[in-house]
C-alpha cells in the first residue's frame, strides 16, 4: 500500500476529487444496503401477516428509489473518476517533463530517447488508469463491505465472523504473490523500453537504415526483443492464475461455511426466513467485489511497478541551479584555470587545462579526436561540471552564476543543426521569442539565409519537417545561425559548425558565421585549417593537456601540433590526409 499512498500524496492537489468520490462512494454503499434490508422486511412481514399491501408497495417504491439513486450517483462518480484520471495523467506527465528538462546532460548520455519516452507513457498511463479504476470501484467496494458486515453482525454473529475473515485472508494471499508478479512485470517493462528505444533510434536515422538496406535486420532485432516478452508473460500468467485459483478456492471454502451457517441457523430458528434471505444477499454484496478486486489488484500492481520507474526518475539528481549571481553586462572574457574532467564511468578526458580568451577574440581549439575539444565547450555551458578547477566569465566563476543567466550569454552552433518541426520563422524566433518579424528577417539576412527562404512558396512560414528534414545541410545550418544571431549572446561556441557541409554550402555558411562572430568572443572547435589560421589565438590539446597557446603565426614556427598540421596539408600525400583525419581536420 505504500506506493499507492505515495501516488495519492504526490497527486494531493486533487483532494477535492478524492473527497467527492469518497462521499459518493459512501452514498452508493448506503443505498446498496436497502435491497437486502427491504427484502427481509417484505418476506418476514408477508410470512407473519404483519405487512399490509399498501406498506409492501411503499417498500417496493423505496427499493426502486434506492436502485435508481445508485444508478445516478454511480455515473456522477464515474464522471468525477474520469476527470481525476485525466488530471492525474496531465499532472504526472508535466512533472516528468519538467524533471527531464532539469536533469544534467550526463543522464541523457546514459539513456535512449525512446526508453525515456516509453517510461513516460507507461508510467503516467498505468498510474492514471489504476486511479480511475480505484476511484470508480474500490472505494465503493470498501464502504459497501464495511456497512454490509456491520448489518450482518446484527443478524448473525457467526456469519459476520466468517465473512469478516474473507478480505484479510484474500489480501494476505495476494500480497504473498505480489513481489514475484512485479518482478516479472519489471522484466517486461525493461524489454518494452529497450524495443521502444531502438524504435525511436531507427525512426530518427531512417535514411541510414535505408542506405544500408538494414530494414530486415532492425525488424529482426525489434521482433526478437519483443518475443522475449512471451515466455516471461507465460510464466507471469501461469503464476498469477495459479495463485488466483488458490485465492478463489479459499473464497469458495469461506462462502460454503457461510451458506451452511445460514441454513443451520434458519432450521434452528435462530434467524427468520427474511433474515436468512437478507444474509444471503449481504453475502453476495460482500463477495461481488472479490471478482472485481482481482482486476484491481492486477492494475494496482502494474501501477506500482510503473510508479517505481516514475519516482526513480524523479529522484535523479537535477542540475545544480543553486547559484544566484547574475551578469548584467558581459564583456566576454573567458578563462579556464586548472580544469580537470572525467566522465562518470570513464578515464580522465583532460587535466590541468589553462588558457584565457580576451573579449572579442576568436580562439580555435585544435587537437586529435577524443582530446576533449567539445567537452571544454560543454563545460563552459555548465552541461557538465569540472572534476576540479574553475572556469571564469568576466572574472566570475561560472559555478557562482545562475544557470539560465549564464546560458543566455552563450550562443551555440553545433556540427549537426538542431531544428524543431514547425516553420522556419518559428525556428529562428526560438533564439528570442519576443523578437519582431523585422528582427527575425534581419537575422536571416545576416545569416545568409533570407535568399533561399524567400524562394520557398510559403517563405518564412514554410514547414521544415522533423529536425528540418526538408532543408539541405547548408540551409539548416544557416537557419541555426540566424537563430543564434537573434539570441545576440556576447560569447559564441562554434562546434565544428561547417565540417559536414560540401564546399559550396561551407562558403555560404562561413559568410553567415563571419556576421555572427562580429564583436563577439568566439570559441571555435576547429575542423578546417583555413578556420584555424583565421583565429586570433590557437589552443592545441595533446595528451589531455594544453600543449601550446599562441597566434597562428607564432605556432607555425614552434614545431608543435599546428605546425605539424600545416606540414601535413602542404605535403598533400594520402598518408598526410589520413593523419589530418585524426585531428578532425578536413
């Protein structure tokens, strides 16, 4: 019951629904007592001759009124239960989504997108469906059972004692089997999440799937993963129904004792015929929930299993957003001092990194693949936290800066353009939702994007599809740059922003980047020697450490990494090209 109580507490703002449903459930429970009680009055009154025809008619009318009242109240209760279920679903989904947005980057490095999506749908649906079933049935069952037992005890203490033992025994037998059942359910959920994760990956990379003609391979993986559900489900189902036979056998024995006790008391004249009939009806009222409670228990166990995943996600440590210092006006100086970093489960990426960027400077990071160039940029954005050391903006440690304020000061352009489904206008406006149409068009012009946008039939209102699939690589990147221009952040991070483009697209994007970098501090993850040579300062990384810092002219003469790259390019051999690839240099 603890997970159930935790769910109810978590959704405690719905207390008005809880109270309303509880009151209506109690009313239905009271009305359900009328049938056996009136039956007892009619039978005993008729057999004794003490009940007149008029009185009998009034009792029947009262019986009808109670029955009709139950119908009305049950549907009102059902309506409230439906509304509570929807509000619960929305609340749980909102809280899950809010949590996702506040989790650190490391969480998403470990989880598949499809797995997260599957967990959200399964958890919220499972909990909401159970609460709906719980509110529409369970509360009524409990209230009805308690009231019925109270009246049964007034008619027959032996029958009351036997019936009172029913639910504790049934619940105890159910609890004994719950852990095993939930273990099977957890295995099934893991497989479902794995299949969903792969499904999401395949949809996101469908062009790659088709280019490698690997549809059958992916389908086979998906089918194999889901097919593993069948043997687990067989075990779970056999186990559940075996235990259900045991539970119901106990119920059968208990009710056999109830019927026998009623008959013996009737023949011994301890109770009247009307009371005997009432006891039979009360026994049916008490027994009826047992057949529904199996379904409710099944739903409850699914909800409990799902809630474990849900609350486990909510318990994941969020990004540290405790810092409160705000930068009002940023000059743009950036300093890395004794910065060390290691991923959660990996080796140290770099150690004792020291370099400084002055306001307005363009600094290129150069080094072999895997030296942590992009990671340094991510540390600046507080997507990760250094293992030790500090990063400063305008002399202030970024750990002291309020996270949202810090990220507003930094514009990011990635190698793979990150666009949303929707229109070009919406994607550019994402950089500044308050921007006017004039400002958005100006940003597009500065990004060298207005020309191709204007050629589209719907211009800026053109829909670009998921992740901008309807645009070319160069077009997507220019829309991304327009968005960053609109953000107008004083510090820029260009993470291999043109490395995936052809020569023509690269030139068009480079024009946009030149506009973007004007009067801004820029950290460039370099991939072209032309880009590196155009930087004010080059920082080379080697063996996880800063190897050299200097201007292109200075480093060309030192014989270090940059000088090596120049020599490789000038040699023009196949071996030299292969060596350049180690540095992500095209």
